[in-house]
C-alpha cells in the first residue's frame, strides 16, 4: 500500500479527509493549548508552520471528527468550539499599503461574522479590539488568535 504525502498541502482538514500521511503531533498541540496563552514559533520555510496553525484552528473550532485516531483524542475531554481569528500575513505583501489593505479585508470579514458595524476611519487596532471583545461576548469563550507568516 502506498501512502500519499501532502506535498504543498497546508490544510489539516484536507490532509485528514483525503488520506494523506499525517505525523501525529497532536499531543504537543494539546499541551501548547492547555498550558499557555502566547507562543512564537520561528522555523525555516517549509517546516510545517502553516499546517500547525491550520491544525490549531481545527482544534480550537472543536472539529473533533478530524482528530479521530490521533493522540489528542486520549487527552482532550471537553471539545469546546471557540472563536478563531486567523491572520495570514503572507497575504499582506511587504508594503504598508498592502498590509493595511489585507487587514482591512480580513477585519471586514470578521466584522460581518460578528455583526459589528465598522465606523468609518476607525483604526485597525480599534477594529481588532472590537472583533475580539464581540466574539468573546457573543460566545463566552476565549478567542484564539492565530497568526501565520
């Protein structure tokens, strides 16, 4: 039997659902999520950072079915869906203008999800704060903020 390797695939759900090889690091993911609140992971390109962020997103969103057969199933007892705010900074390009445009687009998406009326001319930091506090207020769950390169 040949195993499919997820070359170029950074989507945890696709890897799990389409039968690609997945090296189970979910015990480490559980410990990361259970013991701390802020982490900065610096690794070279192609070291799986995006797959890690995608796996964390699935975990925080409570997508238990994607973790069947993995170590985390023995560890996690309370699969709670939490709001996730994910920023992919590789889409912001290298200029201030492009980064601002990306953040404006992604914040508008989250404002729509949480029914937030954007105030014309409001700063990005105020908008980000409103998204986080509204998500928490609507769900009662801590907000996971995931930032990919």
